[in-house]
C-alpha cells in the first residue's frame, strides 16, 4: 500500500532458502501466512492455489478493475523496467496514489481503489505495488493458481476455490502486509481481516483441513465483520490514508462482497 518507499521490494523466490516443513503447514489444506517470505514458505512444497490479500490497496484495486473489464498485470514496485514491460503488454502503467496527486497531468491511473472505480478507456493496466503486486508477480512461476482477494470479493474467491478443495487440493492464503522503514514486515491487520474473510467463507462451506494459523485469521475477521468500515478507518493503515486525504480509498476497500469476481492470474495478468 505505501507508495513512498524508495527501494525496490526484495525478490520473493530464493532458491537457497530451505523452509522447515513445520512452517509450510503441510498437513493442512487451507493455510495462512504473512508477506513475501510467508508466500514462499507456503508455496515451497507446492500448493494448488495461492490467494494474495492486500486490502489497502492492490487486491482491492484488482477486484474493482476486474468488474470493469480491465486486465491487470502485477509488477514489482520501483522497478526501472516497468515502463518497458507496460509497453510490451500494450498496457497503461499506473503510478502510486501520491505520485498521481502530485503530477501536473490528470491522465494518470493510480494505485487507488476509489480512482479505479472511476477508470475509463483502459483495457490493460500494469499496476505495481510494494507488497501485494510484487508477491503476485513472483508467484506467477510458482505453479499455483494465483487469485487476488479483498473484502470486496472474498466470497467470490472462496466460491472459486471450493471445487479445487472438494477435489483434495490445497490453498495458501497470504496477507501481504506492509513494511517498516527498515524494510521488515509490518503485519497489516486489514490484510489479516481480508484473508480471514476468504477463510471464513470456506469454513462456512464446510471445507475441512484449516490450519490453526488460518483459523486465527478467520476468527479475527469475525470480530469486525459487522463493522468493517469502522475497523478500516481506525486501524493504523486506514488512519494513515485518511490523514493524507484518501478516505474514499478506505471506504471503497471496506465494502464486503460487493464484487462478484475472482480475479485469477493467467499469462501474467489478472482477469475476472
């Protein structure tokens, strides 16, 4: 979510990392972890699907874009190759929300859910972000089916996953999180809630094999399920955005199950 980071996010996949089997949650069919390292740990032994959650704001923006027929290409944040990548894809390159506000031209598309609700005339979009987009970009080669989930489309994503789970498949749900100034992971509770919403929907459909970590995320969502807007407005990430003039982004992200889309990463792009 934070578009003011000056350094590129580190690569997710590190072939030299040997994750302890215990930390892969291998006995369970629905798993949960945090951030880039968590995504790598859960997909290292191989899972059938990975669900990335970045509520403020990458996956929320993807959900909104998908309802409007926009194809979204994830990409690494602060990567000098983004413009050339967008050109190769015939896509428009989005900028961070703060960069869009400071730009002299109003033609920019930004990493903003509220702005995505107003997008017009764009069919393909490269949408970099420091956390959610970077994780999705790196997971493209993991072998797992990658979905973008948020509070807005948690139910739709859960429905898309149910046939896979009914067939004995496994799902890793990843809360993207944020970063402290030293680049370490800052757990972002809005992402925990978004991940929990997906897991809660799966549990409601009688899916079994939910890990303790995933159950804890589901429990966290249930605690705020009847007051999601208040929760997002008062959590640290939401307060940050409201104070910087982006209240409408938080409002857009707080709407539960208003998008009936399950964007899946196919050939490097999210499509409905």
